[in-house]
């Protein structure tokens, strides 16, 4: 009888504890300008964390008394009880230090950052994680593709060797479209690196900011901000005009911790890149014409050291190209779930993925890999992970209502 009472007491204790978990939503903004802050980090633990979406909004399931840490590079961190957010979280931007506070030669500083970045990359090349990935594509103003997936791969300093675990997709052909596109592997844009060992880039290699002879390809400037007593170098790399026309080149602003010289955030643009699109020769028949199209893309990559080494926490990419008179815009958001063999978790999708990994090459057809796995509507209805924007939510509702997932 006593054992029964103890068991019942434990059951009700767990039930009450579970019942306390609630869904909290808020928008992160700049306390001065009130602008939304996209891709801010919202952290409770390695198993419970997320980022804000393009509109600065996030959703997280936790207990009301849980303390969330909300951070954004260039702003003061905030710790706040989940129940006290009231829908808005305002972060205060850091002040820029006056020019005469710190004067350092630019070239030695950049060379040290390059050396440290390459060192960290070598040291942590085997560090891996799992990632949530969302991709949308627009033809002019019509969203015609939507894809969500879980990937795994290398996360130390820069993403690499990403592989598909499981995914879903839906697509339509807009009334105004004169083509039948496909789900290109735009996740490869997230595998962006900003440091290289070469002395000079070749025509077949992307030109990135951190390498030995960067001065021949970039004009540079830097400033310093005070992050709650810790200084951050903010270094701008502006590609020289004559180099933009000759190379696939990355222009970027790097946020670098003064003490460790580790990268904290990378924001910038890719110039003179190309994407491949394919169009069926006859609609409904899987025989395609392939087209190489020039593209530019914007990116915002944030790094974290929650697991004791610098790794990519989130990556946002927005690319633009034109095909048959239409402006094609593809947006992708990737979020590090920070789960590996060193993180004990009973999460459903972590167990599920052990049997469903699929290697993804640069030119692999992600849509066809997903087709082989099939679509599990119950699973996907439980895994939003990163809050959808209002546009993304309307698209998902439309695709689900018309039972289009798994169809293109």
C-alpha cells in the first residue's frame, strides 16, 4: 500500500510539473530605435533554446519561473523570467568607444584574427551538431516553395559537410511563372567561411576577408564597442570594385572578441556568385535543362561558445537572381540544436534521426532525398523549433490545407 501511495504521489508530482510548461511568445527589439532584432539568441539550456525569426519574434516552451538569457551581438544581454516578458523584450545597444580610447594598427590585428580563426577551425573540425533548417522561395511576391528539414554536420567555426536527416517540402507553380523550378540546395550557402590559408585566391576559389594578402582585395576599417566591460572589434571588409568583377568575393563585417580573438558574428554579402536552376523540357517529365544564373546573397551568421568552443549558432541567407524576367528570392534560416553524444537528451527527433541520415553532396537533389523518406505530418506538426514569420505561417497553412506537402 505504501509503495502504491508513493508511486501515485510521484505520478501526480510529475503530472503537475509537466502541466506547468507553457508556451511563451515575444518580440525582441532595439531599446532605442524599436527596430526588430532578427536571429537573437534565446537560451535556457542546450535542450531548450531558440532564435528570433526575421521579424524578431520567438516562441519557446518552458516553465513560467524559468530564467531565459536573451542575447544579440552588439547589445547588452538580458536575463528575464519567462512569465515577465509581456510580449516585448528590449535590448540596449552597446556604445561605441571613442577613437582615442584604443588605437591599434589594422593589419597586425587582422593577421592575428586570421591566425586564431584558422587555428580554431583545425582544432574543432570534428565537432558536430544537429540543425533545424527552413527554406522559402519567392517568384516576385509569390511564395512557391517551402522546405523544412533537420540536418547534421560540422559546426566548429564554420559549417561543413551538412547531411539531411529528415525533411518535408511543398511547392506550387505561380500563375505568373513561366518555369518549373526545384528545391535547390541553398543550404550550401550557409557553409560560408571567412578565413583561408591561401596567399591569393584563384578564379575557382571564393575570395574571403581573412587571408594573408587581404589588402590587395579589400579596403578595411574598424571600430570598438564595449560589451558590458568586454571589448568587441567590429571590422569592415569592403571589396575593391575591380575585384568584385573578377572574383566570387565575400564582403563582410566581423564582430570579434578582443580577449580571445574569436568570431562572434559575421554579416555581409556575396558578390559574383552563381546558382543552378533546372527546368523540365516537358512538364511532368523528369528530363531537365540546366541554367547557370548569376546571384548575389546577404548573410548573417552568429557564433556561440555554449559548448566550450566557437561554433555556428545560426545562419540566415537571402539570395537573389532573375530568371525569365522574374525576380527569384530564396531565404533560409538554420539553427544549431546543440545536441550530440556529449548532450544527454531523450528528444524524439534525436532518436528518430539515428536511422534516417542521408549524405548530401553539393549537387544532391534534396527534394528527391526527402521523397525517399516520406512525409510524417504528425511529426512535423510538433516541431516548429524557430517561430515562423506571418508570411511563412500563411504559406504553411495553405500547403497543409491543400495537402501539398510531399508534392511539387
